[in-house]
C-alpha cells in the first residue's frame, strides 16, 4: 500500500546513505581527475578572474562532496515522496524491486541522458560517470525499497478480513 509519508521517511534515510556515498565517490573522482579538471579550468577561465586554476580546483575539492551529499539527501526526500505516492502502480512484487526500478529510471534520466556533456572529456570519463551513476542509482533504489518495506505496517487481519 502506497504512502507518501512512509516514502519520505524511507527516502530521507536512503538519501542520507546515498548522499554520503555520493559525496565520497565525488571526492575520489575529483582527486583522480585532478589534471583533467585543472586543464579544463585553464582552458575556460576568463583572464580577469582573481583565482588560479589550482585555487579553483581546491575549492571544488571541498565543495563537490558537500554539494553531492546535500543533493543526495534532498533528492532522497523528493524521490521518496514520489515513490511512496506511486508505490501501488510501480511494477514489481516487492518494495526493493520497485525501488531498484525507480533507481534505474533515475539513472537513465540523470546519469545517461543529462550526463552527455561529459563526452567532451572523452568516452572513458563518460562511461566511468555512467557506471558510477548506475552504482549509485542501484544503491539508492535498494535502500529506498528496503526502508519503505520496513516502515510499512503489515495489513491488520481484522480490518482486511484475513483469518
């Protein structure tokens, strides 16, 4: 049985865990792609800027994980509410399977279609981002479904006529 409040609760917890993992992965990505990021900054930085590419990289290193974690949490709340509201019409037999389906749909929309701009950095970077996004979306979907199932009360046999 779908319930928006239960979806928000499940989405909040899934979003917190997902946000922390996303923040950690984004930190590792920024570190591993340092030379590529600095090269892109050097190429695109206007001459009148008060910052050097190295300074902007250091700012990105600090803010990228925080922004990723915050967006993960906020996204978890929103997607959890939608998931809870639409739970009964989402295909799947269990809340986890339904959550995984939601995660895959999010991944296709956000990780594949909207991430096409990463192709400018090469196919390897794009495919790495797509794979990272799939991992994150699957993790979020499993967590969302699991916690939704845990927070959903089983039907009361007296009310529903079960014996």
